[in-house]
């Protein structure tokens, strides 16, 4: 079936305005702050700039003040926002809020949408998504989930420990995945809970020191100890948490790819500018064959990432699960984006290693992407299993 990948005129115009806003407003802030927004003032100023420029919250529905873009529309706009480390925060499309908004829009009740989605969509509050646990709990294998939610009169009591919870410091609420039935190692039995930040049963234990710094609100270890929530805190149906997680994870994988593709393009632009100017061995750097190979390979990686993202987004827009195509795109993009940034560092030589360019920061920021949203090995394992199942089904016919 033919797939039309051209953005509509409205989306193309929004992408153009996003690129202009990022270039004129966001990049100066990014460069002055080493790519990291370390205060609420910076976040508020960037978001108010995006509102003024008419590019804020492109992903959420118009009833929540957004532009209601489908996944293919997001691909065009998010890549432009991702051209700066701070672009996604400015547009309110950074992880984990963007993925949480997507999920709340899809499965929250009307009351939950008013209470959590609306202030999230306007940027008045932030959120986090608490799934991963220290070993032996949930990580690459979500079925290892150990955090428990036990029935109490009128609600649930959550007990457990989560870590690497991005954005938890200062978040207005957490979406916590807890086991409501079954045992660790079993695939079903999880439920999602909306936990307000002021719940005395949820405490932040520490900021985990990590390679990356640009995701706002840090990566936090959270303890749930006698954390009581009412029945209304259940997001979706009890015991259906793993199914709902897929509503979030497939699209969230793709939006991560879109944003990081913007950084890959930026790294390539920096490297190409250097290769065009720097004179070496009697010619411009960019005229030396091995540097041309680095530039060409990055161009190929960037084009391939965009194609795989759009293919997966098209499937998601058709209402398909797109589990194979999102796994393929996520694995390829996470590795290709790293390669592009790494080649850019190489082309720029010692300048690429220095703090005079942001390439070193980009490298630190993109490296964890090969681990979160499913490590490359987990995706390759899942991709291969689906291929074998397809083979077995054909062979049985
Ligand atoms: C920067 C960052 C931000 C994060 N933010 C969040 C967040 O906001 N919320 C949240 O819930 N979690 C978050 N995470 C956690 C992330 O989702 C997990 O790190 C990820 O799921 C992997 O789990 P793990 O770290 O426990 O690794 P493990 O499950 O211990 O896996 C370790 C390694 O095992 C290998 N492996 C995995 N599966 C297979 C396989 N099938 N075959 C062969 N080898 C395999 C891979 O190399 C993998 O890296 C974040 C992580 C990072 C690094």
C-alpha cells in the first residue's frame, strides 16, 4: 500500500515556525546554560516564549490548548523542536510529560483529565512515570514488577521502590505501575495509579547521578510506603496496566526518536560547518575522503531514522499496535543517533571534545537512549521472536 509521508501544509507551517522559534529563542538559552535548564524560571520563560510563538503543546487536543497533531505530524514538529536540547521542554513535549499526556488523553476519565491532563497540557504542573525498580524488580522485563497495591477500604495501598523516575523532582503527580494480582515473573496483574505529589506515602529518596542531565527534574529514586490512594486514582482498569503501558510506550518510543533525531541533525550541521571551514593538508577538511565518508554515513543514518519513524507513525495513526515497526525504529534510531553525534565529535577534533561546542553534552544526553524505552538487546530479542512466530505461522499453514 502506498504511504504518503508528506506533511500537510498546516503541519509544515507549524514545523517551520518551530524551527524559527528554536533557532531564535531556544538555542541562545541552551548555549548560555550548557544545554541544561536548571531552574523553574528558565522553564517558565521558554514555555511562555513557545506560547507567544504559537508552537506550544502541538501534540495535545485543541480542547486542551494544543494543536492535536497525529503521530506523523508530531514527527515533523518534534524533530524541529529537538534541534535544541531545550526545545522539547519549551514546547511542553519533553519526556515524560509528553508520553503521560498522550496516555491520559487516551484512557483517563473526564474527571482525571480535568485534574491531571489539563494543568499538564498548559505546563502549570509536570509529571513522572514510575515503572522501573531496582533489581530484582521491573526493568527490561516489566513482568518482574514487585511494587504491590493492596486493597484497603475505599482505595489501595501501594508499597514498593522505583528508580530512574525522570522528572519526579517537582512533579505534581506520578503515574505509578503496581502489581494488583499475580506474582513477580507473571505477565499480567499490573495497574496504573495516579499519585499526587503531596501524598505522604510517596517520598523521593535521592537524585541518581547520571551521564545525562538535560531531562528536567532529574532521575529520582522513589519509595512508596503505605501510600494510600482512593479508587478514583486508578488509571484505566485494574489489572490492565501492562496493556495500557503499550498505549504509552509505542508512541513514546517514537517521540523520543523524533526529538533525538533533531539533535543528530544539529550535530551533523555543526560538523559540516567545521568541515567546510577548516583547512588541513592543503584542502578543506570536507574534501578529504575519509571525512566525506563520515559526513555521508551520518546523512544516511539521519535519512534512515526519519524513514523508519514515519513508517511506524503511519501504522500508529492507522490504529495499529506497530509493535514491530516501533521496536525496529527505536533500536535503529538510538544507535544511529549516537553514531551521528560521535562522528560529529570526530570531525571537529579537539574542538568537538571541548566545552566550546555542545557536542560533548549531546553525546552524554543521547547515550542513555540505547537503554531507556527498552534496551537495544530487548528490542532485538522481541523483533527476532516476532519474526520466528511469523515463520512458524506460515509453516503451519
Ligand atoms: C536516563 C534514564 C531515564 C529513565 N527514565 C525512566 C522513567 O522515567 N520511568 C521509568 O519507569 N524508568 C525509567 N528508566 C529506566 C529504564 O526504562 C530501564 O533502565 C530499562 O527498562 C532497562 O531496565 P534496567 O535498567 O533495569 O536494565 P536490566 O533490565 O537489568 O537490563 C540490563 C541489560 O540487559 C540486557 N538485556 C535486556 N534484555 C535482554 C534480552 N532479551 N536479551 C539479551 N540481553 C538483554 C541489555 O543490555 C540491558 O541493558 C530510565 C532509564 C534511564 C537510563
